[in-house]
């Protein structure tokens, strides 16, 4: 009989095979981060980067943090729109938002979304399936905006083929995904019909059906033009505020670039940050930020120092806040996280 390890508070079994999978995922994210850290270190002088970090004018950091905190408000309001017609109060959503950010930063493969699904089921009675579907649709809105800002770089300077292609692919792909989602929402029976065709192998149909139902569960925002408009407007507002934070951090390092240039670099960096195969985005975020700024003539050492400081300010405070919220408000917080992690390894839909 396979030995089971139980959590002290949650009393949920964690089999050795499940633990091995978790360690394998963590190792994968660490290896990817190390690869990008190596790429980031190419072409820079660490002593000069350290000197730039010391000489930066950090008087702008408190105002940058205020802008980032302000950007969380439209994100929480967007969650309210996604969960319509249920009226989930902000006093429930905002703490979960902070915990989700902390989870995405600290757990492998951005497992904060799994924690979010568990918390909202326990605190608001929302099914995990719907929350995970909502998270997928949320990514489409975010990628559409981020891809558009990356494409904006084409009009600012020579950003190169890779950035332009990535922006076009993500912006166009996200918009296409929203259109396809809208079509399935209008005719949900079309999903089963599409999966029943021979183009989908029989062995994949059940799994594809599960994933399809997951996404459809979160597509409620596309049923109403008003909900779609509200979600889109809140998405743009959130990113404009967050890019404002990036711009203030750029002032700290005297980069001398415009808001739009910093927004282009920030959008590209966040697309890299959204890739799950890195631990807390360490490596990809710094590498892409540096490369994006190099396209506009920013010195490599200054760009590297800015990328390091920006990532610390972006990830550190919200992670600490999320952990404090979890510790202060959730008596069974550790058990919930354990259940979320166990579910992520055992639930095929998760």
C-alpha cells in the first residue's frame, strides 16, 4: 500500500509521487530562470550595474508603489465583472487578489491561480472550474492589451522582428480567442459538435471536453456587451496605472525615455513574466526588459539595473502583502494552499 503523508492541519494525503511531481516542476522553473539569468548577464558589467543601483534616486519608489496599489483596484473590479451575475464583494476579492499574486510569484508554474480557485470556493462558494475558466479569459484580455503595447513600439523606433512578431501574435491571437469564445458562448452546443468530429482523436476528446467546459465556465463576461466593455476598460486602466509605476521607476534611474517607450518595455517584460516556466519571473523579466530598452539606445548597464530594481519593487511588496493577508485573515490558510497544490497535481482539469 502506498504510503501517504498528511498535512498537520489539512489532513489531506500527499503521495510521494505527487511530491516528486511538485519537485520536478520546481526544478524546471529554476532551470529556466537560470538560463535567462545567464542571457541577462551577457554584455553587462556587474560592477557598473551595482553602481547604478546605488546611485539611483529612489525618491520615486513610494509614488511608484502607490500607482501599483492603485492598479490593483481595477483588477479587483474586473474580477467582479467576470463573476457576474454573482455579486462578489470587493472585501472578498481584494484579499484573494493579493494572495493570488503572492502565489504566482512564489509557487512554481504560477500556481497562484489554483490557490485563487480554492480560496474563492471556500470563501465565496464559487466553483473552481469557473474560476480557472475566468483566469484563462483574464489572460486573453491582458495579452490583448500587452500585445497592443508591444506593437506600439513599431511606431516608436526599430524594435526588431522578434518584438513585433510577438506583439502581433499575442494581440491577434488573444482577440481571435475572444471572438471564438464569444461564438461558443452564443452556441455552447457547438463545442461538443466540434469535439465529436474525427479531426479530434478519440483519446483526446474527453480531456478536450473538460478543458472546453472549463473555459466556457469563465466566458460569461462575453455574453453581455456591457460586461465585455467594462472588463476591457478596466484592463486598460489597470495596465496604464502599472506602466505609470514603471515610468516613475525609470525616472529613478534617469533613463530619459518617454512613458510610451517604458510602456513598450514593460508590456514585453510582462509577457515574459506571464510565462509559467520560470520562478517568480526571475530571468525572463530582466532579460526582456533589458533587451527592449536596448532597442531605444539605453545603455546596457543602466537598463540592467533598472530591470533588477523594477522586478524587486513589482514582485516583493505584493508578495509580502499577500502572505500577510493569508496569515492574518485565513485561519486555515496553510490547509487551503496544501489542498490547492494537491488538486493541481491530481485534478486533470486543473
